[in-house]
């Protein structure tokens, strides 16, 4: 497990975006080999998405051969509602890059048979070869996706009733009116995310500090579902200073001491331009008489 500690939210977002960029380019995706990326919604990943869009517009990172699977979607909210996660992803990320719409996968909260929709989502992930990198965020109560406290740590994609803390936290997106906030959602399970070959969890802000403490310094506990990722062989937690306020000083010092090593994951920062230059040079025939 790696804990990346940056000073501010903007730096944490940029580090995460650089990491995603390097992973995609090093994977060298193509028509026969897509990079599969799990994605979250919410305010935390917005800075990361902005940097990824910037990399795309600069010609450094294409998404033509990337497939995405989103973590969750509200039940009963129209697809084109401004607060649906379909709308969120298209407005904040997908419409700004060159990803093909058929390569984006978001659960349908208006499906006739919700559990069948969840089962089909799991099958689509399998058909895509599994997820290379699942990016996630958490709530103040340590839930990842909509795996609320008490969720099974081996759960799969399913219908979930939202906790009151989650409804209260999301009310700001619905004019502050609790009655407008959906009470159910479709969500990937903890086990679904654990199946990914790598997991990166973004945790920023003082209001997430206790959840980070539970995730890092205490044991695995289904009341804090993010703690399950202690047991994943390749987990990267990316946080800002504010999120570390509940951690022991020696814990923070320990992980900060590793930053020289961990920063090598994003430095050098790779670009598709370099890959294309290497290909063109290797395809040139050596001079001969």
C-alpha cells in the first residue's frame, strides 16, 4: 500500500492525473488491447479530470483506446438530469476527450430490472478483460462508491439503499432539499473494485481525515469499507495535508519519507508524442549501400 501526501488539493489532483497518464501510455493500448479504467464521480476527482483533459488537448494523452466503467448511478433519476452521474461524466470529462461513447459504461438507474442491470455490468467488466486501474473517492464515513457502512467487503454490483449521511452530503447538489435526493443507487461492490489489478483512492479535505485514519491506521472493518483496500496488493491512496489531520505524526513522516521513491511513478511523465516518435524512428530502415 502506498500513501501519497501532497500539500494541497490541486497538487494531489495533478499527481493522480499524472499517474493515470503514465499508466495508460505505458500500457500502450491499441485496437486489440484497450486500457480499462474505473472512474468515480463527486467533487474530489474534478481536479484530476481537468488535468486529464488538459493532457488530451495538449496531444499528450489520447483516450481512443480506453474503456471506462463508472462506480455508480442514482436509481430513478432521469439520465439527462443535471445531477445524474451520466450527466456528470459527460459534462466534466467525456465530452472534452476523444473517448468513443460505446466505450463508456455507466449503470442505468432506470432499468426495468435493476439487479439484471447490475449483473450485466459485471459481465461487461469481465468481457473487457477486467479493470486495469480503478480510481475511487470516499465519503466522510469511509464509503467507497455507494458501499455504505456495513456493506459486505466481498460485495458485487447491486442495488443499495443510501445512508442518511450520504443523503445529507449530497443534498448540496439538489438545492439543499433532502426530498429531492435519491434514496437508492446502483453501485459496484467492494469485491468488484478489489478485482481491479490496481486501485487508486483520492482522499482530500479535513472532513475526510477520520476516514483516512480508519483506512490507514486501523484494521479492516466493514463499517469503514475503504479499509478493505489495505488487503489489495496494489493500492495507492492519494491525499492532501488536510486529510492527514487524524493520522499519527510518525505515520505521516513515514510516508512522506517515501515520496522521493513514489514520485518516480509520475516522473518522468510520459507522452504519446514520444511513443509515436519512437515508433517512427524504429520503422526507418538503417542506411545501406
